[in-house]
C-alpha cells in the first residue's frame, strides 16, 4: 500500500512569495535611480547692467524690492568720494542679492560733465561700471588739467558747434585714450560727441532731477522718495539698512 503525499499549500505559497520578492528586488537593483537635479546657480545681479529709455543705467535686478537712484556729476568731488566709499558695499551687499538695485542718473553741471556722460553712454553697457569708476577715481588728475587749461584751450571749449566744443574737451583732457582702452575708438567717440539726441536725453535727466527738488550731488531717491539731507555714504547707509 503506497502512501500518497498531500501537497502543502502553505509552504508552496511561501516559496512563491519569496520568488516574487526576489524578482522585484532584481528589477529594483537593475533600475537606475533618478538623477539628482543640479542646483540652480544664484544670479549675480551686481554684474547686470541695463540702459533705460531715458538713458540711465540700472545696476542689478530691475524688479528689486528696494530701488535706489543716485543723481551724480563727474566733476563733483563728493561723487568721487561716494564711489570710493560706497560702491563696493552697494554692489556686494545691496545689489548682488537681487533685493536692491542702483540707478545712475546724470546731473550735468558743465560741459565737461556732458562730455563724459556722452562718452560713457556710447560705450557698451557691460563697460559702464568700469568707465564710471575710472572717470571718478581719476577725477583729481583730469580736473586739475582742466583748471590749468590755457586761454586757447578754454576758447576751443566755448566756441563753435557743440560737437567741436566737446571734442576739444575730450582731446585736451585725454578722455579719448581712456575710452580707447574700453572699446570705443576715436572715430566712434567723435560720432558719439556729435549725437545731439543723446545730449538732449542727458540734459533731460538733469532737468527731471531739478523738478524733484535736487540742487546738488550726489543726491538720492529711495523707492521714489528724495532723501533730504543725504549726500554721502554716512547718511545714506542707515536708511538703506532700515529698508534692507
């Protein structure tokens, strides 16, 4: 008499579960894990420069929460001091993060101001900060030369067409050489100085500033409000800190 062995459903079911688990594990091990997303680099807004329709230069995020405007003159010694004292901090702490922007507007005081503002406006926007700083940090040198101008030089600066007067200033004060080092050769610079539409646009910036109540440089607007009694970094910084 033979003994028939009955199947063991529980054991067989267990083996099936193990086999299924191994198969799933094998598939999982063979599959590639999803690639990690590369971190999005933070934009350095301090290197972004845009030219507005009015001809002003905006440094940083144009949609920044805090917007600072500086009215300045290249023949103003206090503007040169502000450039040295404030601009490094403004670019690194205020503008680079994207929370604040700085707009440079021209407040023309004399023909030398107009000459420099026109030359800078004709250069590529990417060169603006370098040129802006170069003219201000060398101000003492070329302003001393201007004060030593001979009667013949002064006559050239005040006679003839506007273009010829500005070219005389640029030549006598060696502005052409500075511009050539920044990708604007002399023929291009001469064409720039003959651009009457640009001259009117720059003059309009100063006229708009006077309408706002600006009488001297540097002067500042913070979120559209003229800051009374604020003409240097020492008085501007606490007001920026309160906003920032």
